[in-house]
C-alpha cells in the first residue's frame, strides 16, 4: 500500500531527480559558455587597443593622457586580479559541487 513513508520517499526521489536535472542543464550551459569563451576575448582586444592609445599619447607628448591611461591600467590590473581570485574560488566550489553530485547519484543508485 501507500504508507506515508513510501509517499515521502517517492516525493524526495522526484525532488532529487529534478535537482539533478537542473544541475545537468547548468553544466551544459557552462560548457557552452566555455566553448564561446575560447574565441579571442574582448579584454585581449581592449588590451591591444590600450597599448596603441598609450603609445600614441606618449609619442605625441600628451602627459595628462599618458597619466590617465597609466592610472586606468593600474585599476584594470587590480580588477583582473580580483576577477582571477573569484574565478579560482568558483572553480573550487564547482569541484565540491561535482563531488556532492557524484555522491547523490551513487545514493540514488543504491535506493
């Protein structure tokens, strides 16, 4: 018969299955992003353009412009360092999540 605990476990299994499906979709989305990001990034193009602007300003002796660009470069490097830190943290979280997911799948198989 349908004892309360059986109903409960069926509901829990359904919830878990839906969660795992959502996780799978998220992973597929991330993979797609990863592929897209392998094309030269905007920041590479930006860095290139930046060097051109800086050299031009230096050659034309525009001291104010050179100073502004150098300050901008310092800010950009700080930002990139923070970005890198966040990325590393996200990768660690991703690994942890994958490990948990593996355990969950193992658990589902054992049910």
